[in-house]
C-alpha cells in the first residue's frame, strides 16, 4: 500500500512540477499503425497524435514575395512548437479526390491536400521511423499575408488581386511542375474571379484558358458569356468570340464552322469601332469565303481600311491578293 501511495505521489509531483514550469505533462501515445492510410486517418483526427508524431524539426515551405507581383517558395526548418495545431483536418476512410498520396520511397510519403481548393494546396511529407512522423509541410496558398501586387488598371482591388494571383500561379508552374495541373486550375479559378466585374482581359483569359486543354473546361454558356464580355472592349475578345461560334466549346474542333452567320456577325458588329485588326480579319474572311460572305472586292476594301489604321497583317494580305488579282477594283465599302 505504501509503495502504491508513493507511486501516485510521484505522478502528482511530476504534474505539479510541469505546471510550475509552464509545461504540459506528456503522455506517450502508441503508434496508430504502420499502414500509412490507417495512420493518416488516426493522425488527422487527433490533435494529440499530431503533436506527438510530428518531428521535432519540420521543413516548412511557404510562398514569399519574390519580384514585383510575383511570389516564390522559401523553405526553412522550424521547431515543432512553432506549428499551429492541428496541421491537417480529418481524413475520412472513403477515397477523396482532393487527397493524393505518393510513396516516394518505402519510408517516405507525400500527401497533396487540395480539399480546400487549388488556390490553397498543402503538401505534407511523412517519414517512417519507429512510426510515421510528419517531417515537412509545404503551403502553396497565395494570400494577402504573403502577396501584395500592384493594382491592375481598370479593376477594383478584389478583382485585381484575383487577376494577379492567376498570373502568379502561372509562374509557379515552372517552379514546381509536379503541381502543374493544380496550378493551371488555380489560374482558371482566379481568372474567373477577376472576370466578375466584366473586365475584358480577365474574361478573355478565363475563357481562353478553359479552351486550352490545360485547365478544367467551363460550361458552354459561361464560356460564351466570358467571350462576350471580352468582345465588348478588346480585339482579342472579338476574334475569340467569332472563333468560339465556329468551333464551339471544343478544344479539338477541326470541322467546318458550326455557326458561320454568328461568327461573321461578331466581326461586322465590331468593325465600326475602328480596330484595324478586325477589318483585316473581316477582309480575310470575305476573301476566303469561310463564313457566310465570299466577296473579294469587299476584302480589298477591308484591307485598305485596315492599312489606314496601321495593320501590318492587312498590308501583307493586300500585297498577296494584288499579285493574284491586280485588275480587281475594291468595293466601295468594307462593312
């Protein structure tokens, strides 16, 4: 009885001593499992397990300002005590598309966590010792805490921040190609965010990236709306909207124009705005007859109009056409 009482007294004394020194009384927890999926579910569900099975020193990567309007990865060792626990939210037993596990070696695992979104990716590295331990954390999120880009002209601060984030993720593709798919998706998400106010640059970038095959494909009505917003204020938007009516929401289209009337009408509607490249493109359309109208005389008139505005493409097209049809007079109008 005396020995049992003495043992309890020693435990109480240890607790009091730890409290006086501002320390928590640590209880060694058993390794949940050497099977990584089983370990991960237990680890992610318990803050106590996360604290115990995190290495004393962790390699932590965060994005830091690199150059003007850019960010770059910066890795440094930090003490476990500097981490904010829990470091990862619970992982369910069911397969989750937002989690990707890669065994780098038999004793090293990389876990990509994109459950919050492609603009907030975390990559965790676990190393197997006596048990699995968290040895590295990479945070690929771009936030106002680590990114202070200049305001893009013509955009409000919120839309400008999204636009600059999209551009920054584009530069990170070369920095970390293993996350290329996720970074392209993050670019698209942020271009769509930036296009919320109808900005033509952001709208055209979002719709074009959706059709590039590099990012997820947006629904057809959304792509059309984005190109229409871009066409209201930019040459590129007009040309892309016209092309969209020919090819549809199809990155691999190679057949005849699906809707030549609408594709041509987009060019005709934009021609009065005085953009030389639109006149040049309209002239080429008339010359080749690939849409509705096939009228070489009107093509000449469009080329001449575009040249007056300084279009080099129209000058080359006119010179080529004059060699073929030197005696053909130009029509009195382009559109």
